[in-house]
C-alpha cells in the first residue's frame, strides 16, 4: 500500500481550514500523512488546526512567509510519501479522491502526474453548477501553454520521482536548499513547474474524468494588475527559454496570446471594457490563429469586450442577467479549463472560463 503525503500550505484561511482538513481525513484511502505548512499565517488558521484536530497523521510545520511555492517546497522536503498530493487550504476533496489517483498511478507506470476535473464552489461552499473540464490525455507543451489542464493546485497527485527529476539547488535565504517549485515566482509558479516537467522529463500528465476536487472561487481574489500578470508570465517563458530555447521560440506568440485573452476575460469580469478590448486585440494581433484553435471562446471574449466597451453599463448588465437566466434553464455548465480558475458567465449566457 503506497504511503501518500498530503501537503496543505496555510496562509490566512481561518474561515476555511477546518473544512479543508476534514475533507482529507474523510478519505476512503487512509494510508497518508497531512503536512500542514504554516507559511507565516497572520490569522488563527494554525491555532484552529491545533484545537480542532487530534489525529496522529497530522504534522504542522512552521516557517516565515515564503509564498505558495515556498510552502509547497517545505512540504516536499518533509514528506515521507511515495506519492505527494497538494491541497490548497480553502479547497476540498471528494472522499474517493486519493483512492482513485493512487489506483491510476499504480496502473499507469508512465504517468507521473495524475489530476482530476474539478467542480466549482462559492465562498460559502455551495456548488456553482460549473465544472472545469480540461483535456485529460495527450498533454504536450502547447497544451500547457494554452492553459494548464491541471487547472488548480488542489488537483494533482504526483510521484516523488517526478520532483526528484526536476529538483535544483539554490541559496535564496542564506543557505543552500533543494527546490522543486521556483520560489522566484509568486504568480504562475504551478505552470512553470509543469513546463519544466514536460520539457525535461519523460513523465506523462494524465487526468481522471471525475470531478474529485472542489475548487473554491474567491470573488475578491482577482488581481486587476494586468501588466504585472503579463510580466510574470513573460518571466516564466524567459526562464523556460534558458533550458528549452527552441520550444520557447516556436510557441512564444501562442503563449502570450492565450495569456492576453485570459487577461481580457479577467477585465470583462470586473467590467473594464476599455482594458478588455485592448487586451483581446493584442491577443489577436500577437497570434491570430487563436481564432482557429479556439474560435468559440475567442469570439465570445471579443464580443463581450466590445459590448462592454460600447454599451452603457446598465444595458450590458441587463444582457448579462438575461443570458444568465436563459443559461440557468439548461444543463450545468461544463467549461474547458484555462490556467486560471476564475469563471464568469458571458453576456450571451454561455459559461466562460476566464483565460
């Protein structure tokens, strides 16, 4: 029976942490440890864990704040498991998640990263009726650059050997340490790691069709600093260029265009039509083939941006609400997952993943 290390980075999540840890302890597969990494959390998150749980499988590791990548790295260094599972501290798992991923990895020896589809929940934990429906097989570098199919940090279960294959040493905090996720990135740290795995190892990514992760959509968490987000993505590509120059040269325009489209959809969500139009136009100018590769999503983004830009806000809101009413009478939304989790209805009533 494989031993699994579940790594839970914790920072300022006192509202959610109890439910998150309970979803781990409720797993039908019980041969695991839970590594709660206190990333210098300023609230009562860790105190709540200490008061609420008395399970010998739980270990609390404390450190000064190093960000999500730093908390995950600390968890990996302390992990005893053959398989490593990651759960962000405001998300949840279905009870059979670990069991199904372990069965998957045990039966597919060339798969290093097993992930699942996800169901979205709101801040109160209620289902939104929206699912992240990514590509599950044949995942290559262009697929990752268009939008990581893993979707969020709470879905992958990964073989330890995968991280051993990509580890590197650096002195970032006064002593030489082993790193897996690159702590130079406070954004896009997931996709940087997945790209490194795809480009430098033979391990495969493969997903399960069930929604085994419950991803919590935080309506207050969307950054409006589009330039900073684009710069972060460009920094990821520059790092990738240092060890895979041919791949980056081939796919640079594609990667930038899909990021610009994601940012345009983010601007639509916060109803900034001017910025949305600028971003989607830049996306099309950078890589016009995005219209051929994903015509529906690209055209919907273009329409929504211009409608929001040209019509009075009250008219746009009426169209959006009417579209939502019509969409609510149909089946649950099933959306292709882009790299970022935020979702929003389009102004014509079709579920739109913001990427």
